[in-house]
């Protein structure tokens, strides 16, 4: 049954306030799972069950699917759809409120989700900061948001770009046209694969590094030096040590320089200013 027919059967009208753009093309769901290389011993976390199109494809491959849906109106539809799938566990709660430590005993943890665009950043932060160790996350984003994640300089370059690329390998998996959703959003989507790396987690606290990058970008039109002067250190001397132009703006600084600068500042900071 088509997604539109399924929604009509249960008299469900999608809510813009919940960012509900449901994947309606099962061929795209199949491609996502295929490119995600889901294996029979994997536990897959899905955020935003929707009408269950992607959920069902994952359930065909994974040992277990734990999926989150905030809209209680979808409960009858989803319970009916998955009544014969013993490996699907649906939580009708807000993923952002769920205690992810409860997942610690699951092996081969992976995230696969078409997440609501308007909460993409909070969802990423929750996964990075609260999730037990996971192999990778395959997430669908609004195209512009995905470009921000992948950016290395310029107007799309942001604290998010720096943070994700510091702690993950980022791969572009697939572009998905807006025509594959109900209702059709205004923009196309991009699926990214985020693979956690441990290169910097042993020498930097991710939460503090993210706060540091937000300070660096606090006023984009100002120089990086001006944004950091509130730390009350001789920023100029540190810039000279890593060969960084005093007039450089935040969007012009390579990720490697941010890491170097953070490490130098971390050693000298007092009163936990970051």
C-alpha cells in the first residue's frame, strides 16, 4: 500500500510543525539500506519512524530495529504494519528526551534515519554526546544542511562543519529528490555517512571543543582574533606560533588550525572559560 493511501486509511494529516515529510518511495528506502550495509547482527536506531517505509526495509536485514516516533497519531498504523516483525521495537517518545545509555548493551549499533530537518543539529549533538559507541550514522539531511556539514571554508563553513569533520569521517552516500516524499518539501535531500574516529577524542573533550568553535564564530564578520580576545590571553602570540594571520576571519581558518589553537588555549585557560 502506498504511503498516501496508508495515511488516508488512518485519517492522518501530516503536521508541518513536526517537520513531517515522510519518505514515500520504497525504492529509495531499499537503496539507503543497501548502501548502509546492514547486517543480520546489527542493532539499528531509527529517528522518526514516520509511516515505516524505511523501518520495514531495515527490519528485513537487521537483528533489531529500535525506532522513535513522536506523533502518537501514528501508533495504530505502525502497530498494524509491524505486528509480524518481532525485531522492531517502537518508542512513541521524543528521541531528544530518551536516555541513550539504555542502549549500551546492544552490539553493532548503527543509526539510520530520515530525521526532521528542523532539529537536525540537536539530534546530531545528542548522538555524538550521549550515545553508546556506534559504528556509524547514515542520516538524511536537507541539502543545504549537508553542505554545511561537508564545508571546509566559506559561507557554509560553521562550528558544525568543524566539529563533525574533526570527530568523524564524512561520506556522501546519496542525493534524494524532494519528489520522493509526502508532502514534497521545498528542497532536495542528501544522505551522509558519519563514521566516528578516535583520533582526537583521547586528547580533546568534544563538548568543550564545540563550545570553543562557537566562540570562534560568535561574530562571523569580525576577525577570529577579536572573537577570542574575551579569553584574556595574548591571542596574537598564539596566532604567530601556528602561523595564523591576525586578520583572518573564522570561515577562512582550516580545521587543523582550530584544533591546534584549541589545544594551546586549553592548556592555558583558567576558571573553565570554555
